[in-house]
């Protein structure tokens, strides 16, 4: 594919991640150990399960993220002349805006009303996964900067060749976002809620950092969630049996069908991640009267627990909070993880100790008129996101005396 990339770098688009070498992909996505040459990888975030070969391959091999579902893989590889992979980008040609969690449907509708064609578009992301992680995956080397420039140039050329309306990077680190802005991408922000572990020895020690009213509320919610004789179990590794996945998929389908209309993930996806990355997954499952009735799935990074989705076939007060938020905190404390990322949106998480955090996306819009309109809109939106985040941070449930001590 001809581009204005450096002449000693070959760029290649593959229609399935299976056409890349798994070890080579992971050497770009999650290099171990992290070296000083690794671009944009904070030490605490060196392993991200979602950009791993196994996770992305499971999405495709299960039929969850494929052309038929509107996610046509167009992964971009940067290679040496002898085929060694130096960088990679998880990229999809999209025919809709579903499963992204950074909402651009209003942009599409406005462009189409003006006579434009918004789809297809190129989406650089992890399908159905609103978790921040690197999107320009570059193997540590003295040439990492050159590889980055080549990948960006290649994406812009791919956009032209596919006659796409733009290229959209979602949930990427701020440093990578800034690099893309330098290439004409527009910067967009949003907000999530994350829990930070300040060395808490137990959940009760964490509660002591909250105001008395919030402590009382959380203790009551936890009691009531389990009051019907419900017990909670963590399943990971060899405990992730096909029977466990059968139960969890039933929860996912029941709850997902009510919330989203059509759940994205297939049953096969869960079997595949159970086979390839069981030690990076923890199911939090609830039982009552010998029957498993609800569950939440989490993925384990180097220092982060990523909560993804949950489901239930019985509905009990506060069980959602218990499985998705409080048990996640318990697990993070027990395993000395630094944070819990509990997915997209959800201001109700604030009262439970999850604080607002800015997320970043970057958008290249090919049409100059649409680009100008979106750029004007994003100036106002970024200001609104920042102001709302400041207001929410002021409502944090932590004790004021502790906050004042930290400032001193």
C-alpha cells in the first residue's frame, strides 16, 4: 500500500488478526519487560488484556467482531523488509456506530442530511470495550517514533482507499491522542468513573476513608444485596468451566437483550477467552438456593481490574452494585491492584468511591466542512466535560478532613 510513510517501512492491511503472528502482535501490544524505548507505556499499565492477540482473536473467531456484524477487520501492520512486525493497529471498517461508547451518531445524521455519506468509517478501537489502552501498538526500538509516523500515515491512506468518511481512535491514552492531534485529528473527551486503591488493607479500611453517611449507605447496600441467602464466588483460571460460561452467557443474554436489544458477543467468545486467557479473567458469580443467578465479568491487567458487563436471571436490590462495584474493590484490594475501571458512564458510581476520570478520543474527518463543524462543537463539548468533571469531583464521598490532610 503506497503511503508517505518512511521508505524503509512496509505497511500491510490484514483482513483478520489470525493473519498476523500472535507472539509478534503481543510484542507490540504488551512488550515484556517494558523498556525505556517503549512508546507511551506507563509501567503500571504495561499489560492490557484487551489489546492482546488472544482477546482480539476471540472477538473475530467467535463471529462477534466481523464484517457480518459491521466490524470488518482492517488491521494495519508495520513491517521490516523481511516481514518482522514493528507495529500494529487494531482497525475496523464500520458500517454503523454501534458498540463504540463514543457516540457520533449525531455527526452521521447531520452529514447525511447535508448529502454526505458517513459510513463506512475506520474505527481504531477494541470492539465493545470502553477501556483506555494504546491503539498505536509499537514494538520497543530506537525507531519507535518512525514506526508511529508510518502507522498514522498508513491509516490516512487507508481512509482514502476505502473511501471512508474518517478515522476514529477511541479510548486511547492522552499522550497518543496528542500525537494524533499533531496530524490533524480532532480531540474529544468524555468521562468515566474509576476506583483508586490507596493501599487499603481491607474493604472496611477503604470505608473509613469515606464520610460517615456514605459508609453507612454502602454497608446497608451490601447487607441487603445478600439478604436473600445469596453467596458470592470468584471464578478464575481452571474454575472457568463451560458450565460456568453457560450460566454467565444466560445472564448476559437476558440482561443485554433488555438493555441493548441485541447483545454483541456470542457464546463462543466466552469459550475462547476461557481457553486462551483464563488467568486474566475473573467471573464474580452469585448463588441462591444452589442456583447461580447473576454474574459480572472482569479482566485483569498489570495493575488494573477492568469491569465489563454483568447479567442476572433474578433481581435483588443492590445485587448489581455488589457484584460489579463492591466485589471488584474487594478483589483489587486482595490482589493489590491499583485501580478498578468499571466501564462507561454511570454517575451513580461516584457515591461508591469511583471518581471521575477524563477519557480521550481522536477523530480525523475527511470532509473539510464536516471537520470544521465538528471542531467547533468539540471546543464546547470539552469545556462542558471538564466543568462537569470538576463539579462531580467536588461531590466525592471521601472524608473532607482526609482530603485536607493530603493537600497539606
